[in-house]
């Protein structure tokens, strides 16, 4: 073990106690709803995180890159959904992963063309690849629109009749990220559930199988009050929290477990700036809070013990430089931070900031208790 002051900066820190608190809170919430969690590991990208997030005896997870699927499957995670619309060019790699590790890797799709490609691959390789059909619940991004039931059924038939496996339906209410009212978020969760169930009912009425009804995002799962008929929920960023999630209301700033440790490398008193060695290569360029009630620039600045300075944010980022200053309009006083001082910057978007780093430095208080490697890449 070492002290965080011994770390080179910038470094990605994971607060062990906050992380464990976030996991426990979600477990308690879902236990009350009686629905199992399929954790989305796209933010985590770490087998140590996966082992702590998955329920004992469970091996289900979701990933967003084939690289993640390969990483987790090779380390014993046996039930995976690759959660980005499949393309024919990735099928051989998915198949090799299934055959090489024995993992059950399913894909998602929302078009007849994709279904035909999956079916063709399944026949050619004598492997009935499992697939879920994504349902569009809010016009946010992808999915089959339920007003066109014929399209949904045609996709399902193309899979089943073509030699693949139709496992069920999947939804993601992406517009929930634009909400911050608990009642509106609960309504979004009910709507997502109802549309997932509607899609499943349409398939079953057509004589097609639908054993999985999967819904989720951290906002809708957090604010769901009734998940009757749902077979699993998916959420990921809840493990870490971030400033966007705090703005939505799924966590508080004090729950955010992820931060970037940076060193002060200069000051500009004439401009009210403090310069640190964490730019967009360490923090990302994500500006997810700019449309929320409270804009944190490129991150909220805390002292080395993770206590926020009033209204101190990252105003601008260059590749390796972060420019820290007071939020415009603030009457707070900028702290006097000599060169060499350490700060911790809470991220707007945990996925984006985490993706800039190859490992977590797991901390308890000011002590580094572990180092967990991340599986970046595609």
C-alpha cells in the first residue's frame, strides 16, 4: 500500500467506500423490486469491478465492445450481451469468442438486414447465435418502433426461420438522461417497462419465443417502482456516479467514487486561473453538465481528500493542461494552491473519463489499497 501523494499524476482514483456504497444501494433497490441485475460493464472495464458487481453465482453482464466481451469471457464471465447493434463484420469474432471460451454471447439488432446476416452466419457455422431485438421506447437512438408490429415480427421470423436464436427484447430509455424530476423519471421507467412488455407480447402472439425482457439505464432503473414482467434490468454508471448523474438525481456529489488526481503546475492570478496537469487526455472533453441546472465545466475540483472547493471547476482543457477557476458569476474565493498541490477532479461522465486511463488506483481515505487494470479498446 502507498499514499496517493506517491502516485504520478494524472491518475484515475476509485474511492473504495463510495463504490461499495453505490453497489449496496442498487442491490437493495432491486431486491425490493424482485428483478435481477445484468450489470453493464462498459464503464468498469475491469474484472475486479465485475466480480464485486455481479451477484454471487451470477455470470451475467452486458458490454459495449467486442474487446470487453473477450476480456470478461476469458476471465470466466459466461453470460454476455454485446450491447451495440451487430454488423456482419463482427460476427466471426463473436463466434470465435463463443467457441473459444464457451461463453454464451448474445447480440442485439433492430433491422431485417441484421437479422438475415445473423441467421446466415448461424447456418454457415452451425451455431444458432442468440439475438435480442431492440425496441425504440422514446425515439432516442436505435430500436424497432412498435407502431410497425409487422417489422418486429419479420425480424423475429428471420432469426428463428433462418437458424439463429431469438432470445427476446431489449430497451434503453436514453431520453431519461435529460430529466431530473423524480416523478418524470418514474414515468419514464414505467413507459420503458410497458413498451418492453408490449414488444414481448407482440412476438409471443405471433408464435415467436421471447424469454428475455430486458430494460435499463441507470436513471430508469434507479427510479423504477414496478418492474412486473421484466426479466432483468441493466445499469452501469451507478457503480461510480458522476456529475451528470448527480444532476439527474441518481446520486449525490458525495456518492461519486471516481476522480482524477492532478497536480498544480502553475497559477495565473491575473486571470484567476490555476493550471493542473490533467487536460482532455485525462478528463475527456465531455461537457455533459452544460445543459443541466448546474454546469461543472469539465469537472468539479476537490482537495486531495475529495472535499469540493466552492464553485471551483475546470473551465477549459488542452491536451495535457487543465485550467481551473471559479464558476462564472460565483462570489467564492479562489483557493491559494501552491505549485505541487494535489487536487481531485470529479468527472462529468465516468465512462468518458475512465476511458482515458488504463487502470484504477483504488483508495481508502488517502491510502492506495489496490491497482485494478482496465480493458480499453474495441
